């Protein structure tokens, strides 16, 4: 079932990857501008976290069927549709702004629309990687994905922070539209392989039966189930802290967008360096070590970040934090790509994505109210936690958010450390056979 890619398929992969890199640049600039605009208008952490929540909510609803669709339909077309919908949504926001009708809830709506189609786009892309490149390059390919994501953070936030005061919303959104166009054109230039059809994927009547296939597949592979659980436990506190990152920095720097942009660039530099290291090195032979050590390194760095109050602490801590995520993520992706057969990756990866998205949605939903209604009042002068933590974190909005941020970072560290004591997790690469070593054995009969 494995397909031996040649130099043409490698070239095609790089073309698609470059298109995604350019698109990520535009999206990063736009997201940065949205956060600044929303914070200036409301001054509430809940406003920013709700944008993330509504972006995830529809994709959670559509994810169970998105994996089935990705396994049955043209993946290149699905990727193009995702990028096209994103362009149209950007144009709609731009028109609302030009007519002075733009409101916060418009970001909730467009975020929901883009999030839905982005689920198809990202799932189709991730399920195509194993058909485009050799297995020994899975970790490197995953690290290139992180290079694209973090690479966009080097220049995009700094540019957006600078350009926001010059060309404003309109100019930044026009740049975003242009980058999406490049991404769509890169897809037009290449051929993306499709997995060989099976009786299940050819029979449209089985589509409803397939909705639970991804979950059954993961549950039957105890090692993969353990890997998914440890990821849930790590990403839930991560996303709580991450959703509060912007209001924490803005409130502690007197709304200094230059500091916020510099921190995002530091994160980008750390992520790019981490991705280059992993891409060159290839990662640990036992990928699970990369997963857990990445969690530990990120947790320690974020604890230091949350305790800091100046850019002199934030910048190096942010750099070190982002350095760990390419190791963690590329190692995790390499395990899933090696263990799950290409013709079922859409459904299995869709289930994996669904579970992690639910965890992220919960994080976004509770982070804002926790920050605004619990931790900020508790660390105000005379608050319930002021005597205990006031000397360490100070007082005010930023102090309360910082305390919550550090608590989340400690949880991330503990998850990584505890993972080394779970045998089924540590031995996942031995317990679960590679998909190309199963000699035709299929999970469809289960």
C-alpha cells in the first residue's frame, strides 16, 4: 500500500509547503491586528478568547464527518476550497470595516466560517503528507510544518505592529488576501496523490458507518490512545494560557504593540530554529522521547515567562518555549503518520483533531471568565490571593492573568514528566506496528 515518492513528488510537497508558509504570514498579521483592535475596544480578555472559541466550535461539529470526506474525496480540491473560503471571509470583513459597520461579533461569525473549512483544508493536507514523501522523512516534513508556522511569526507580528499604525486594518487585510491567493496558486501547480480506493471508500452508503471508525481505531490501539490522552492533558492547560497571552502582555506593557510584536518574533525565531534543528537532525530514534521532552521544555520556559514582568525576561523565555514545540509536534506527527495507513488517515486524524479541538474549545471558553472574574479580582489590592502571590506577580489585570498562566505552565511540565512513567505510552512505537509492516492486515474488519 505504500507509495514510493520520487523527486517530482518531493518538489510538489515543497511547493505546497511554500504556499502554506506565505498564507500563514498573512494570517498571522491579520490575527495580530484583530487582537490589538479587539483589546483597544473592550479591554477584556474574554473578548479575545471568544474569538478563538467560535473559530473552533463549528469545526468541532463538522470534524466527525470531515475525516470521512477527506478519505473519500479529492484532497487537493478540499484544500483549495478551504483557502478560497478564507479569502472570501477576509473580503467580507474588509468591506464591513470600510463601511464603518465592523463589530466584534463579526469576528466570531467569520471565525466560525473559516474554522469550519480550515478543518477540511488542514486535515486534507496532513493526510496527504505520507503519500507525497518517504516514511523516513515524516519527522522532517512535520518539522517543516512548524517551520512554516513559526517562520510566519518572525516577521508577521513585527510588521503588523508597525504597519497597523501606518496602513491600518485595510492595508493588513489586503496583504492577507494576496497571501491566500498565492497559496491557492501553489495548489494549482501541483498534483497531490490520492490514496488507493477501497470498497469502504467507494461505497457511499457506508459513510454513516465510518463516522465512528476513527475512534474505534484509536481505542483498539492502546498505545495511540495513551498518546492522545497525554496530548489532551498537555494542550488543555497550554491553550488556556495561550489564549490569555495577548491580554497579559498588553496589560503589563501599557498596550505596547511593539513589545507584543517583538515577543511574537522571538517565538518565531525559536520555532524556526527548533524546526531547522529537528529537520536537520531527524529527531530521536524513539519519537516518544521527543514528544515528552518537548512538553517538559515548554512547561519550564512558560513558567519563567509568566513570572517575568519585563521584555528582558519575556523575550528569552518565549524563544526557549517555542524552541520545544517543533520537537514535540514533529515527533508526535511522525508516530501517527507511521502507524496509521494512508487510506484511513482522514478518519483517524479527524478523530484525533476532534478530541484536541474539544479540549481547546473548553480552554478558550473558560480562560476569559477565569481571568476576568476570578484571578484578576483575587490579585487586586485586598483580593483573596494578594497576600499570597501579590509580591510575586504584582496587582491588576496582568497580575491575575500571569498567575493563571504560570499555573497552566506547571500543569504542562507535570504532564511531560509523568508521561515517562506510563509504559503503554513509552512503548507506543513497539506496541503499535507501522502501517506498512502489517502485511495487508486491516482494521476495517473490527
